[in-house]
C-alpha cells in the first residue's frame, strides 16, 4: 500500500515524526510527502534522505499561499527545485483554491502561478499533483489549454463526480483519501472510476477523524474502495500500488 499524498513536514509530527514513519514502514510500501510551501523544503529533503527508498517527495506551492510568494522568492524556490529534480517524484501540490482565496485578483494570480508550475513540470519531465477546491472547472480548463492531455496528472482528494468523465477522457488519475468513509459523492466516484486510474492518499496530518491523521489511514481508504467496488482489498492494494509506481516512476 502506497500513500501518494501526505505532509510529513507539518509541525503536527514534530514530536514523533520518526516513530510515525517507522510505524508506516511496517505496513506500507512507500509514502509520498508533498512539500506545499518553500519554507518546508529543507525539512522535506532531510526526511527523504533519511528514509531513502521509502519516503519520496513532491515540491510545489499550495494555492492558498499565493499572497506569501514574491517574485524573488518564487524564482529562488523554482531554481532549488530544478537543482534537485533527480530527487523529486513530482511537482505539487499546485492548482487553484477559491475556498480560501475569494478575491478575484488573487484568483487570477493563482492561475498564473499554476501555469508557471505546469511549465516547470514539462521542463523537468515530472508529473504534477493538482489541488482544486471550489475551482474544478477553471482547473481543468487550464490543464487542457496547457496541453496536459495524456500526461501524468493526478487530481488529489478528487471530489467532483460531474468532472470524473472529463478527467478520465484526458488520461488523468485521481487519488482518494479517508473522506470516502463519510462522503457519499466520493463513494460514487470510487464506484465509477476505473481502478487503473485510481490511487490512495491520506493528506495527513488532516482527515484523521478527529485525531491527527497518518499515512496508515491509506489502508482504511483502500478497504472502503474494495467494499464499494466489490473486489478484494488485495486487488485494490496491488493495482493502486502499480498505478503509483508507474505514475511517480518509483521502485
């Protein structure tokens, strides 16, 4: 079982990060952590170095932080990503977020930054991990206009059933997390999405059902997917692992 999207650099893990990762090592085959802010870059690199072959990383900028990134800092961050491209499994998470950013001017700046990171992914030949909250239509429009059809695109925490066919037709993948245990819309998505286009994530430390989440919650999500699709847990585990390994080019 591979958790394709979590945030091990978050301060929620500061007191016991090593214990959490070692516990995950017993039950998971890999964890992909997403550095979503430039301030967390060094810690993320340290984690990946320490747990080489088990923890892999992605680098991007969560659209929620659009106001914190001036041009100089963005240029510096992108240069650092370029220098470390061989240590990175994907660019992300990147995308649009109209839930936290409601000002139209800043939403336009999000779009500009999204396109810039898409171009970076093309330059480095890396997959992208896409965040979209209350902005799915604009997100998919940009991906299509940027020619991302049939490229490696993962819509993380995907929750828009009406957009599923469009995502599948474009050759993209989705990841499903612990929200499937509560959310009927996501259960319908799991039912309708081909297992070959699906991966499992946790977005931990969030979505721990009242507690701090960990990558081990990927197992709960996979169990629910198996129940919904009326297949065995082993089938879900095997196929989503194959999907993740191919998508992120990890061994």
